[in-house]
C-alpha cells in the first residue's frame, strides 16, 4: 500500500517549526530529509525514523518496523500529533546521521 499525499502534508505541517525539512517521493512512499540528511520516511502512512542514540532516547519502547521487505529496521513514531516533539526528534536524528550524497 502506498502512502497518501495527505499524510505527508500532515507530517510536513507538523514539522513547520523546523527549518530545512524536505521530502522526496520514492516508489509510492516519501523520504524525509532535514538539512539534506535522510532522517526517516513515510511508509504505508506510518512515520518511521532511523535508529540513532537520540531516537532511542526520545522514543523509549518504540516498536521497530520494516519500511519494506529487506530494509533495515526503523522506529515507529506514534506521537505525530506533538509538533514540538517531532521537530526536536528529527533535528536530533539529523545531527547523528551522515549527509546524504548523490549516487553515481
């Protein structure tokens, strides 16, 4: 099942307090970047983020989910209604992941 554009718009709106947020469509799903760093994505209308020390700290007990078969596990964010929390979470994750580079 592909994610809906409406859910992406909701998440992007929730992140309006955080500068440098962009998204990219990818095979029916959406990747989320902060300052050019891939922090997570929307898969089957679920917000999943990369597993980093900050993500584990801010999401204790979060379920680990696969965005698609064969992918690395990610953390399911269930507090999507809390804009301040989402902004803080994604900003901290962005500080812990490498900058995304273009594939050659």
